[in-house]
C-alpha cells in the first residue's frame, strides 16, 4: 500500500517562502506521476504542480514562476519550494502520486494522496 506523508507547512507572511516535503513509501521513479494539489476552504481541489515520469513538469497558472516542484530519488521525497507567497496560496496542500495500471487494451490510473499539510499566508 502506498503511503505519502507531507511536512513543512505552517504560517508565513506574504512574500515569504516555505518548502513542503512529501515522503513516499516507495521509489518516486516508479510512479506514473507525482505532484502537489491544494484545497482552500470552500473551494475545489486544485492541481498545483506535477512531474510525469519522463515528461515535463507542469504548474498551475496561479503558481507559475513562484513554485518549484522537484524529486529526490535517493530519499523518495517530493519537494515543493514556494516563494513569494500570497494570501490566496492559503490552503491544505496534498502530496499526490499516480500509478498507471495497464491490462490488455484497457488501463486505469490509481490515485494516492497524503493527509495534507496546512499552509497559511497571513500578516
């Protein structure tokens, strides 16, 4: 069973930085995609950033140029460096990983999420 455990959230002032970390229970290279989502109070879950295996990292328009996602394969960790934080970045941040399961002509994606870590940007 896949386990993802986030850490690094907290309270930060506008313009500040935080680094989120996600420890995976197996090699992050083995996943189809790894990434971060967030959910602000009263809003839907939003994809923040992702790294598809062998592909190009993707960012939501709202964080592009401010956030950087990376992976440390030696430690099975997914990182999210967040700079120039804004109050609208306040949310619970969830680490996410996907497996692509292929069987015959069909396939499916199995999604895994951590429990989340709260990020609050406020003066």
